[in-house]
């Protein structure tokens, strides 16, 4: 049996890319998945395909910028399955431009989704994890926060904010109740690449790895025994500098 068998996992940003691939991977290994995203038509198709393959899936319209939506996602998991073992905070947006372009709307969008969205998930799931005596936060970060490059200042800033947040939460949780994992993908073939304007980055993005590769890394972190914490995973194309 897989270490994922019977796990209850909620996933944000589950309608495409890494989120959708993670849902399929975890469900195939025996987890029940609770899918959240804004595009419910895609969620319905994904949930149907998981159920047809013998898996368990529930779905809910979720905008991570709304705290109430994350509370509802966690509540749905507990209502349908009795608990929540893992929250995969995957929803994210990327906008690239020099700081001097002063694209404040894009800055706000990245802060609201990439930072506040993660905080809303923590606020919703942490009390449940504490009451259960166990829980795991898995959050998609980015290699953009590890190697800083022009035009990605604000995006990288949001990702590094989340990396810092999770490390502090880890240090506050050494009683063994809460585990945290930051997953930092490099270029992955997802819709985020559609927003890259720099030609050099577009060329590198063409070499991106499959979302399935990141999903397998997430599964690896979740399936570890409860006394083992995989704090950070970096996964990128072998040709990415």
C-alpha cells in the first residue's frame, strides 16, 4: 500500500497545471482529493476523470484571495471525509516586468494570490490540524525565489515571503503536529508560462518539465512517515541555469 492511501488532501489551483497533475497523482495512489479553483468547469471534468478511474474527489469553487473560500474548502474536506491531512497551496500567478514599469495592478494580484492566498489556507487549516493532532502544509513556491533575475522582482519577492513564512511555521511546530514542505519548481509547462514576456525566459520555458514531475515530488513529501518532514524540494529542468 502507498503511504498516501487513505490520506485526505485539499488542493488549491487544482483546475490545471501542477494542481491538476497533483490531484491525479495523489488520487491514483489512494488519496481522497478535495479540489479548489475558480474554474469549476475544469474541476468538474477533473473530478469526473478521477472518479472514473476509481478515485475519490470532491470540488468547490475557490478564490484564494477570499478567506471564506479557504474556510469552505477545509470544511468540505472535514464534512465529506472526517478530517484533512494535507493542504496543498498551489494557486499562484506570475507577472514579469521591470520594477520601473510600476505595474501596480500586477503587483497587487501576485501579493493577493501568492501570499495572502497561502495565509488564508494556513488560517483555515491550522486549527483543524491542531485539533486532529496532525497535518501537513505543502506549498508551491518557485526557483525564481532562489535565483533572482531581472523582471521577476515582485514575483520572486512573493515566493520568498512564502518560503520564509513556512520556515517560521516549521520552527513554531516542532511538537510534531504540523509538517511544512516548500516545493520550488523551475520552468514547468503550465499556463504560467503564457505570462513571460522576456524572450530569453520564453526560450528556457520551452524546455520546461511536465507538471507530472512536480506532482510526483509532492507525493514523495506527503507519503513520508509522520515523524519525517521534507522541508524543501527544488525540481527543475536539467538544462535550466
